[in-house]
């Protein structure tokens, strides 16, 4: 009996290792297929042909990312402080509202920004939207709520005993900030700023739509232009090398701050704050919240109002919707097929946990535009890249969804392994039978949540479909972009509202799914 238990345990472990090895090999092959052609062609021809345009694109990429990061953090800090020390009706709604920019596809928000700040928008062309100004507005819209929520989480983790002691010692507001709040948020500010900088550096849809031409182009958009418009793989490779170097350095730098964002829990939870009670502080907090809402609400309102007016039942929108849902489903299943064995093997092998975690972050370490460049260079020698568009879009979106899939499944599988491995070994359950009888019922919630998160990521993606799509292969994001490019703003608004409702519907479903109890 003991021998049988040992042999079964080894069989389960070897099966998990085999599947994990195949998944890891798939990720490595996909990354190398994007990385090696870029390096080879970039070093051989691309850098040798480097010109002032390459330096200009790099400089503008870093400039817009720096300005976007600084503005986002400057706006987010007083908003986070105001939310941390104020309790008022509607506070929970504001905090929840700050999660919307990350939930909405970028192209939807961009259309809302155009409706408000464009030449024919609500503000009647108050300034030139297309160019650096428009890029900064869009990036601040997306990133200051993210920074505010991260800072608020850190501030709310401050032990309430610190504020009681500060009140007893007669601290003024500036003393509370300098001696209590700043020590809480200072350690995480570099990590938050680096994250925002990385997001702005790799921004594609915002710059493609609002960049306004060669003078306001980032590396991601320049790669797209070199591949699809100029058909110049050598220049694309040089740009991709620069993008890879910048994102690689930022990822390494961000990793230094990944483990310090957790604060020690307070002895007793309390929401009572004794600072900020004078009229000046209340006015400042009110102005900070008003500024945040003034940035956030108009584009969201414009999406709804313009979208309702532009809704139409054209065949094109139904075709694009069906394509988006089909690609999202396929990408989610691809992400699950890669993430499940990696997370399962990591749960049973602490030594392999770090390697599998790094593999799951491949799409974040290797920017999509770099992957697309390598795939394009490699496949264009042997076949028609446009003919493989659906497969390439699904593969890229599956890799982009992998971090969300792995991050959702890894903790659940670790707990399941601790609870069920011995029992399954004793009962002789392994392979598909174990998955069907034990894992699927007990892990229904994390599996469903992982699939939904992966589908959400794919649904709003514009990068892959723009790089590999064709006129006849259209998703909702690419349809909106084309409608905006042909100045059919009413139709674009209607399509954007449909995409926004689909994304919010999936997010609502994911929240409810993650909150329900497993009764299996």
C-alpha cells in the first residue's frame, strides 16, 4: 500500500512537471521568436542605420512618460490624503469610480477625451489636443486614479495609534504629514512612479490616436509605423531594441520595490483621524477631490451621452463584436492552458516557483510591440503574416493575459495542493480524473475569475489587432480607431459605448464571481 501511494505521488508530480515543461517551452519559444530576430536584425542592420529620428523617438518617449508620471503622482497624492482622512457620503462611490479608468479599454476613454477636449468637443478646442498635450491628458486620466488608490491603501494601513499619539502631542497637519504619512508612502512612491512610467512608455493606443504625427511618436507607435506603413523591418528592429532596453531596465528597477508595499497591520482598526480639521485643510481636501472628479467625470459622461446618440445596428458592429468575443475567449483559454500547468507545478515545487513566476510575466517584460516585431520578421520570410492574423492576435493576447491568469490561480492551487494531494494519492486519483472530480469543483471560482480577467484584457486590446489585423479582420477597438480616423465620430461613439458595456459587464461578472462562496 505504501509503495502504491509513493508511486501514485510520483506519477502526479511527473504529470504536472510534464505539462508545466510544455507550457514553459511554449512561453520561451514565443519570447525567443520575438527576441532573437529583433536582436539579430537590429544589431546587424538597424543600429547601423540609426538616424536622428531614432533619437527623437526615444527622447519623446522618455519625455512624455516623465511628464505623465510627475503629473499623475502630484495629482494623486493630495487626493489620496483627502480620502484617507475624510469620511463623507459618497466617499465609497468616489473610490470605486477611481477604478473605472483601468477597467475601460483605452480606445473608449480616448474617444471620451476627444468628445470633451477636441476641436468640436464640449470645451470647443480650448487647446490643441493632438500632440503632447493630448497624450498627457489621456495618461493622467488613466494613471492618477491608479496612483491615488495605491497611496490610499498605504495610508489606510497606518496604525491608528499613530494618529492618536500625534493628537496627544499636539502635532500640526504638516507634522502629521512629515512624521506619519510621509514615512508610510515614501518607500512605495518610487515603485508607483516606476509602474506609471513603464505603462506610459509602453502606451500604444493613446499615442497612436492622439500623437498627431512624427513629432509626437513613441517607440511603440514608431515600431507599428515601420512595420505596417513603411515595411522597414530593420528600423523596426532598432526601435524594438531601444524599447526592450528601456522596459527591461524599468522592470528590474520596479522589482526592487515590489516587496515593500505591504505595511504592518495596526493593533486595532479605526478610521478616526484627528488632523485636517481646520477650514484651510478642509478646503484643500475639497479642491483636491474636485480636481480629480473634474479630470475623471467629463470623459466618462461624454462616452455615455455620445454613445447613446451614436448607437446603430449596423452589420459591421455585430461582426466586430463577434470577432472581439471570439478572440477574447480563445485568448483566455490560451492563457489558462499556459497558466494552469505553470501554477500547478509551482504549487508543488518551491524551487521552480520563481522561474514560473518570471515566465508568467513574459508579456510585461517583453513589450508587445517587440514581440510583434520579432514575429513579423521571422514569419514574413516563410509565409503571409496577414494570413496568420487570428492566430498571432490570439497568441499575443494569451501571453498578455498570462500574468492575470497565473496570479489568480497560483495561490488557489497552492492551497489545494496542501489540502488534497495526500488524499488524491491515497485514492489513486490523478490526471484528468483528479481535475474533473477534485480540482474543477473546488477551484471553480479562481478558474472562472482567471478566464474572465484574461477575456477582459483581450477584449480591449488594440496593439495586437493593429499590428496584425487586416481590413476584413476587425475587432471593436480597431473598428473604433478606423471610425475615428475617418471622422465618423458618432459611429465611433456608439461602438465605444458597446465596447465599454461589454468590458464593464465582464468586470461586474468577475467581481460577483470572486465574491461568491464555493459550495462544491
